[in-house]
C-alpha cells in the first residue's frame, strides 16, 4: 500500500470512533453552511474583473470555489520558466512586429526597455490576444530563492498550446504585481500554498529571455472565471425500520440486495437511487456483510481507494475500535427515521445522518452513471 493510501486508511480508522465526532465549532460551521445552501438557486457563470475586486467579492469567490482548493505544501518543483538565450535557442527567430503566433499578434520585440539585469541585456517580446487557461496557481514560500513570495501559474498542456510560447520555453508563467495581489485575494492564498483547477482568461503575454538565465514569461490577467454553481435540491426520505428499530429493507430492495450480495454485479445498482444505495450500505453494516459493503464503494479509476482489497477492508472493519465507531454511526442512522438528502448537481448526493452532530454521508455517480459510496463518505 502506498504511503498516501496508508495515511488515508489511518484517517478513516481514526474517524469512526468517538474521537472522530466533530467539534462544536465544526458542527456549527456545517449547520450554517447547510442553512445557507437551502433554497439557493444556481447562478450563471460569471467572472470578476481584477480591477474591481474587493474583500467582499473575494469572500464570495471562496465560497463557490468548489474544486479550487488551496492546500499547504513544502518545497515545490522549481519549474523552468523561459529558457535562457543561446546560439542554439533563438528568441522568436523570424518573427517581426505585426506577425501572429498561435493567434497572438506580436506588438514589440527587442531589448526590454533598455533594461539590463546583472550586466546582461533582457530580451522582450510582447503579444496581444485572448486565451482561456486552466491550471494551477503556486504561491512560493520564503525559501524558494528568486521565486520566494511570488505567484506562478502552470497551465495544462492544452493551455500552453494556446499561448505564443517561444519553442523550447518552460511551462510556468507569472503575473505583474497587481494581478498577483488580486489572484492571492481571490483564492485566499498565502506563501507555501497552491490553488488547483482554476480557470482564467488572459489578454496579454510578455516573453523574456536573457543569456545564461531563465526568466518567467508574464501573463496579463483579464478575468478570473468562476464555474457555475451546481443546483442543490433537497428531499426527505424515510428509513424503513422493523418493530425493534432495526433497518428493514422493502421486499424489492431486499431482493436487489440479495442478488448484489451474491454477485457484486454493479449493474444491479443501476436502477437504484442514491438513498437506496445508502440503505444498502448500512444494512450491510447491520448484518456485518463487509464484503458486500466494500463492493458499494466507488470504483472509478480516478478515485483513490482507502483499502486496496476486500480482505484488507474486512480485517479493518472487524477491528474493535472501528467496529465500535461504525456501531455509533449506525445508531445515529436508525435514531432519526427521516433523512434529508441533498442532491448536488446530477452526480453527488449527501444524506444527513445527524443534523445535530453535523454528520452527512456522501455518494457519487461513477463513470457508468451508477450511484456508489464515496471513499471516506462521512462528511
């Protein structure tokens, strides 16, 4: 098992016993977020002009960022920026002002405004154009040498191909000081942080080169594109219980569960909604059918499994500490027979286990359109 999977497994094993129950502050945050989302309608795609950004706008952006997450990290790849000029590496050789490259018009080419850096002339080429790029913002920390406390952008491969990059140049770009400050505000970044999956539009490109030194090209930020928020709808669903307060599947669901338990053929789940899969998971917990429970987890290739085999999962589930934690969660499921299901877009659902404790259970559709249990489902 990889170190990453070990850490995830450790997080899961530690999340189910009593110490995993959220703190009061965390519970209150979740409650407030749920209240804020109720009745909220999806917004159309919008963007924020850097010149008009305020702290209020930045806060709103952070709320709708979704996958635009910032995370702490240590040393990052240094990147290579623009390559230094050498006899074998000409600077936009054969391209003159007014010519186009990848749809961008060259407006200036020559020595960078007569500037010299360490007695070496800085070559400069300025372009005008438009491109929408998707990639990662990296805010380097104080221990990164010349990159210390600076923000750089690494677009995906398709994004690089939309820019007038000099052949052989690097794939890491930067911004002017004002744009850097705006981006840091929008994405709540600080040194030693990054924001992934962001989308921006740029309207200017300045390439630099100098002898024996790499210099990052500069993008002119036109706007930050905020993805459309997914529509969130709610539904109340009853948990079927028998006379003793145990989970009891309907005849139809019981037959489907029995067939799935025998074959683990996920096509049997194709006609089931997210709440039915939720019931399957906790019915399996109730009867200690860990093999079937494992088969309910999302098996998409891009999903990172916490447990790499059913045997490993069964062994962990039978661990006294984990079993005790699972029992507490099951009691919370059975203790409130009516559950609220939040449908986030078309491919994600969160079932409220306990609003008082701020606990939810996340399910996602896999690439076949079948509802499965998300790894680390307790939210």
